[in-house]
C-alpha cells in the first residue's frame, strides 16, 4: 500500500479514510476519547505517544526549544511557536465577526465572547 494514494482504511463514524491501519486507530481515538498514554509524573493522559513525549519535558525542567531571536527557551514546541509570534507580529487567528486578529487562539476565543455576550463565569 505504499505511495499509491489508496486509502482502504475507512472510519465507520465519519468520512475520513487512511492509507495505514495505524492512522485509522489513532483517528478513532478522536471519537472515543481514549487516551492510552498516561504520564507517570502527573494525571495527564494522551491519545498519541508523541503527545506524551512532548509533554514530559514539563516535569524535567528541560527546555529544548530555544528562540533564535532572544534568550528564551521552552519545554514545549508549541510554546516556542507562540513566542515566535511576538517577534514576527503574526496573528493567524482571525475573528469571523470583525477585523480583529490574534496571535493566540485563546485570545481569539475570549474576544469572540464580546460578539456573543457569553460570560465565562
């Protein structure tokens, strides 16, 4: 099944299909909520092994992701990506109700409450 473009492994809960059975198994966890990869340092659990491996440096204090523009370092790659936006000014999260854009998805979600009137408390 290599490089043919064929996707014989179909999800029975949505319209997604995969070329590898292991990819279907990982995808299926999005429907079941199964998180078989448990952190042995805290209560966190993950649906994929890679997510657990990305999480573990939080406990060791290791910060392998270094900014190439300043002296900051991060334990999570996603945190470095977010930080990098402070240097570039990139704001990839656009409000679909107005012209505002944000560097972080959580800031966009907080902003969107101004349109809906939703109170988080």
